[in-house]
């Protein structure tokens, strides 16, 4: 299927065009000075009157006169609905995934929002996974998907990041581990402002999900998509922009047999438009669903290569 046709079919399966959004009405909530950066808790409007909370990590070196590249850090799933944005923001969760802080200390301005059903976006009636299931099904009966909602929210987060005076809006990127990786390749095709993307440890193809009977998180499931393509076809729409994908050889959530086939498919998409230097995929031997030291090194080096090294 031609790229333009698949893109149109993907949008239909996701839920159709996103609505025009009103002003985000960015509101500060609190500000804390940390080691080399300021951590601001803010809220902003997404669809209708719904507000989302996020942490903005602003390096001491970034200013209106010295704007830095900006990066959106999408948090993982891990069944930790109560965690969300606080993990990449370095407040709690697994220190391995305090990636927003690590990027801010390298001089990047970082936004860490809560995804739907996580952190401050949990429900007062249904706990954790029950609320996520409810939201997935609520969007399905509307002819949409939770992935559609995630993309809408992520594009709004990029609006906020691009609007900050401390940010160079021409140098924006995003990073995610696990569900955050899924979010990265979901939003990539729909926001051209993202000039550099990194996916860590998650590309569950439908072929692998069905072969291994995997119960994955809901953003992976886009109703009707399989008749037109699979998740690597979504990733391929990011080309020609720089994309790094890290995988663990023993990651049961992304079975390596299908990952290898996916990498070949995505590589062909980049090669077809002579952008092969902008795609890198690495399968790290002997590790599973983690952010290893070498994965992290590749990540920040990829950002430095394609967004530049911020002044510190």
C-alpha cells in the first residue's frame, strides 16, 4: 500500500482528524530549584475543558537569550498507574527511568506529562487498570481509540514545549521507554515539529502479539488497522526524520523474531527516500525490557547529534 494511502487509513482507524484546540491556558502550580535545573509543575488545557498536569524541567543554562533544544519524555506503563510523570521527572519510581532529569542536566528543556489514566489523571471511581480499560472501551464505542487520545494529548504537550521562551522550537525531540516508546512512534507521524525521536524497548507487532498471545497496553491496539498494515508501517511514516530504536534481545514484550523483521521493513522505508543515515536500530544481546547504560548512551548521543549539544 502506498504511504499516503496507509497514512489515511491509519488516521481513519485511530479515530479520524483531531479537533481544533483552543488556547492551552498554561497555569503554573509550583516551582522547585533542583541540581542544575528548575522543576515546574504546570497544568494546561487539552480537549475541551480537560486539563493535564506536567513537569517542566528547565536547565539553569536555558533562557530567552539562550534557548535550548526541547525534549518530551513519555513515561512507561508497567502497571504503575499511580506513577506517570513523576518517574521521568525524577521524583519517584525506578531511578533507571529518571530520564527527564538526566536530559535536563545535559542542558535540554524537558516536558514530562501524565498520559491518560496515569498519575493525576486517575479516576475517583475505577482503580488503575480498570479505568484504563474503561477509557479504551469508551473511545472504541465512539469510533476512536485510546491511541487517538494519546496522540491528541502528546501534540498538546509539544505545543507547550514549543511555546516556552527557554526552548528553541526548531529543535524538538521526544523519548520514551516501553509504553513511552509506543507513544513516541504513534505521535511521530503526526507532529512534524519533532526533529529527532528515540524509542526504547517496545515495538510489539500484531504478528508477535497474535503468535505469543500477548496482552499489551491499550495504546497498542488500533481497531481495524491490521487489514492495512502493522506497527512497523506506522513507524515508517516518521521517515526521513532521525529515529533511534533500542531493543533488548530477550524482551518478551517485543519478541525478537518479529522485531528483526520490523527493523528490515523500517530500514527499507528510510532507504527508499535516501534517508538511511537517519535510522538506527540496535538489538542488545542478553538483556530484556530495560534501559541499559549503553542504550542510554546511544539515546543522549542521538539527541546531541540531531538536536545539538546545549550550552551548559
